[in-house]
C-alpha cells in the first residue's frame, strides 16, 4: 500500500549518515529522506547513496533560494549518475527571515520564485542531456550560458524527480502544477487537513497543468506524508515519544505560518499563546499549551505491532508514500522492520 521512507534526524551529520542509510536499506525501507538544516543536504545525500545499493534518497527539503539553480542542477545530476537513478531532489523555501538573515540570500516572491527555480532546473537538465543551448530567461533567474566544457553530458536516468515542500494555498497549487511530488509539513499532515485542504489545492494545480498540456501530472504525482509518529517497542516508550512530540508541536506552532491547520480544528488561540511565549522566552512552558486532543489529531500513536494499522486507517486512502522513524536503538530494528513490511504489503 505504501512506499515507506525513513526519516533522518535534522542534526545528523556526515559522520553518521552512511550507517543510518545502510540500516534503512537493511530494514526494508524504500527510501530515505535527508534534511538540509544543520548540515548540507546534498552532502548527506551523496554519502547516503554511496553507503547503499537499492535505497532511494530524497532531500527533504533542500533550501533552494540560497543556491543557484545551476549549482543545484550539477549536484543533482552527479548524484543521479553515481547512484544509478536513485536520487530525488526535494526543494523548499524556508521562511523569509532565515533566507535573508541566515543565508544573506534573495527573497522575492516565494511562489513564483520557486516555480521558476524548478523550471530552470528542468531547462538545465535538458541541456545537460541533449547538448542543446541553455536559454532560460525568467523574472527571477536567467541562465543563458553553458559552454560544452562545463556540460557534464547525458546520463542514463535524466528525469530527476522534483519534489517540493508546501504549506500555503498558492504554494500548494503551484507545486501541483509544476512539481513531481510534494512532501507535507508535519503540522499539515492530519487526515482531515489533507482531505479538506491539501488535496483540493493540489487538484487545482493538476487542472492548470492539464490546461497547459500536461494531463499526466496528476497520475505521476507523489504526495509524501510526513507525520510525527509516536511509536516504539512498548507502551512506555510510546508514551515518552508522545511527550517529546508534544514539545515539538509546541515549538512548531509558535510559527504563524503553520497555523492554518490549527485554524481548521478551531485552535488558532493555541498558536497565538505559543507565539506570545516565544516573545517572553517561556520555551519550557510551551508543551502545556498542546493538549492531548491536539496530539491525537496530529500524531499517530502505537507500538510497532499496532502502528502500521493506525497509519493505514488514517492515510490509506490519501497517499501511497509515507515517512516512518528509525528506532533510536538498533536492537529494535527487527520490530520496526515488521511494521514497515506491513505498511508496504497493504
């Protein structure tokens, strides 16, 4: 029923990612998502691919705007070639303050800017594969020079999937129109939100793509669900994970960009309370705002022998790809592998 991708801790660095990827492959995961947060996502992807033979690896998600489309295209092309077609390029925008103040990069209009970025990548990939002149001229990106010396040349698997993260309505519609897939943010993964908000926005994008001549985009499109899972080998561990995710949701929902899912459930005041706590520096009190009812909507919960059934119940009719956490203790890999196999079996 599901393609199952392993999640990777955002603080995992180059020294650990190879072993992490090899574990994921041995456990039977279809793929691995690597972050681009504390460490460089492209470097992590290269090391994960080098440590495996069959595992697909997706950046989830690589920050686009601090990187030129050309530098990203070259890295993606190399990763696709060296892995024999196992690389997927996940892209995202982050938020304005981080792009400007942390990366000193341009933030124009994020939706059209990311749309052009993906279109530019496809233009570059086309030139790499065919040798045709590069001539992409947009509002945000202009790429008009690619001498033969700098062209890495054709590869066996040139159709690198472009997957994007999206939260807001305009971005989600654009991703449905342009991208090959979308990865949900954990705050936007409750089944009700996917059904009532996300899927209609994506369908609007699919309709626009069909009007522009790409009637097959909806069929090819991969919706990648990334829920926060509270799971483990026994109820005690599950309860501990549940409390960790209470803290995580408190932190996430202190950001107004993630409030739409709170609004759907009538909990917008929770976001406002959490934002106020960040202003006062009351970080330790934030989990108090996240109730059990909120956790139940946002976080699937169960031991390894029950979590697959819970995920199927929530998401089985909504998507064919899902992320799943790796056990903290490798001794639990066999138990987690059984849950993964159950998810894959349908």
